[in-house]
């Protein structure tokens, strides 16, 4: 086994983080937990270390990384021309699942930002992540822990085989609390734009800024030649190999009828159903994604559920959608991409 493994599920001696922190300082890669998803971290100011992340994930060069910081002094090193509203947003949502796009300083390698003049910054609240950044003493560049295109890793078991030979060190902190990646926001002409929805919802941001815009690509497929505010929107993500379709209706009876009718057209359908509806379907293969009245539960498990899908050898995967209110928007954004925009609203 190439990598070293530190079990933080049964242990909370933060002094032990010194070892992976040294791996970061020496240009290596560390798989570590955050409150959102696991990350593959490297020294965010070390060009060569950053290149290793792109290789480990098979990540397209044009998709920039988030720099993770542990205090506001680190922000000063990497970002410039910060407005009052941007400070207010960071003040309100940090530490936590919130990423903000800011003007970058020269010190930030262009490999991190994929040549853009902006840098994505986040201060995680997870204690292990905080200690790792703090003890490394540098901003840590970290994309979600998954081979590019696959669902993000929210526990070590899901990604161990996929990534064990691609990183130098693994910190196992158990299940991630949230299970979906951070909300990504860019302030344009005084108005926050949500580029990727997450646990920090539009409704929460509206309590800080007068009006908030959700980028149209959060729920709509990119058209040929369209320019996007966030390169991540361009790339295929979360999709299993089996064909998936997302179905939603505000009317629950209609939703069930539609899914039943679709399932009847296939010989081996798999349904990803909310807990409330799962007994309504007569198909053999059902994955319970959690209660529609508990979106936290759905968000926490959805990537693990999506990773199971291909093992059913189904000829269709039908996924029940949820309302896009609150955290529902983040869930639906991941699901619509898992279904490659194959979405039926009825
Ligand atoms: O919760 C998270 O954000 C996790 C954990 C590990 O912190 N990280 C994560 O990183 O999801 P990643 O690389 O998988 O997603 C970063 C997203 C991508 O969609 C990328 O295109 C966007 O942020 N992004 C990064 N820098 C950007 C920039 N300068 N402008 C616009 N979008 C940017
Ligand atoms: Mg990712």
C-alpha cells in the first residue's frame, strides 16, 4: 500500500495531523474530510503539487480549484479588491460550506485558477480540515475526492479503491456531515450569483444581500458555444454508466403514476425513491434516498446512492426529484447532472 492511513473516526488527537500536514508542505497529496465532501488536498501555492491533483483525478486542465484557508490572514495572501458585501458574506457563512470567487493575487499559481484572474476560496468548518490547513500553514487546494466525472466521495469506503494509489496520505474522518459540495458564489456588480447551489441556500444568502441570482446553468443544460461563469458547469459530472432519468411533479400522485408508467416499459428498472413513496412501486429494485421532509438526509446519502446504481445492471434508472426550494435546489442540481439533463417535469 502506497498511502498512509490515519483513522480519525475513533481518535481525536489533533497533534497527529502534523504528519499529513508535513506531506502537504513537502508537495504531496492528502485525502481529507470536510463538512461537505472529502477533498484531495495539496499546497495551493506549489505549482508542482497542484499538477499532481489534476493527474490524480484525471481532471480537465480548464477546471479551476478551490483554495481552502483556516483564517483571514490566509485570505490576504491570495485575494484582492474585496468588497464590503463579499466580506459580509464571508463573515456570515465562514467557516462553513460556502465558496466565494474573488480577484486573485499574483502569488496564486495559474494552474490553480486554470488561467482565470479569479480564485475560489473557502474556509471549512470541519475540525480535521481546519487543523490540516492550519498546521500546513498554507492554503490547501482541494477538489472533491473522486475520479473526474464520478460522484464526490462522502466517506472513505466509497473512494478507497478508486483513489488509494493516487494519494500519499488518507485521513478517515467517517461520513461527511452535509454530503454535497459547497455553495459557490460570485458577486457581480453588487449582486451574488449562485454558480453551484449547496447547503448555504439562496434563501440564506438573501438574508445578507438584497437580491440573489441563481445562474441559469444550475438547472439548464449548457448550449453549444455558451460562455459560463464557472468552468465546472461545462463538464460531465455525477452520471452513472446506466441511463438515468429524473422525474418530478408537485403533485405526488402524478409523480408516482408517471414513474410507474415509465418503469413498466422496461424489463429491469431501478427506482431511486423517497421513503414516503417506495412502497407504491412494484418493481424489484428500489433504493430509498431518504424522506422528502428531510432534505439533509437525502443530501447526505445521495452520492453513495448514485455510486451503487451501476451494480444493479438495470436497463433504466428512474430518480424521484424533490422541490427546488431551499436545499432541494442543490440536490436537484446534482441529480439533473447525474441524469445528463434527462428531466421530466409533469
Ligand atoms: O465542498 C467543496 O467545495 C469541496 C470540498 C473539498 O471543499 N470541493 C469541491 O471542489 O467541490 P471541486 O473542484 O470539485 O469544485 C470546485 C468548483 C468547480 O465547479 C469549479 O469550476 C468552480 O468551483 N471554480 C473554482 N474556481 C473558480 C473560479 N475562479 N471561477 C468560477 N468557478 C470556479
Ligand atoms: Mg468536484
